[in-house]
């Protein structure tokens, strides 16, 4: 059976190209689970440290009843510390991924 160009359907380019063996390790942009766990723990530690800093900063400057102020300082310190560490974690995980890609070449 011929088509308009005169080639048989069984003789197309896809059938003539040799198939390369599939690599056993699938390629993924995700970092290893251990690296993700370490990054998550780092974010938690930075949030706790930021909370301690925010609490103590407000507590040192306030006299008397300051529970709302120290709570806000604690919350803002925790959020700012966790966001900052999450940015650092993302940058480090991307750098490790690029280093691994360069090492595979």
C-alpha cells in the first residue's frame, strides 16, 4: 500500500530510528526527599528563632501589660524568619539541582 509520496506506511522514519534504552533513573527537577526534609526543618528552626527575636525585642521595649504587643512581635518575627529561610532554601535546592545536572554531564 503506497501513499502519495510513494513510501510504504511500514517504512516511515519513526520505524527506522533505533530506540535508545531507557535510563533506569528517571529525570526529575525535584530535589531528593532528604534535601526537602532538611530544608523544611531549617524553615521551622528559622521561624522559631524569628519568633524568639520578635518576642524579646518587644518585651525589652515594653513596660507593664504588653501581651498583645509581644504576641504581635512573636508572630511577625516567626513569619519574617520563616519566609527568609524559605527563600534561602529554595535557592540552595535549585543550586544543588544544577550542580547535580552538571555532574551528570
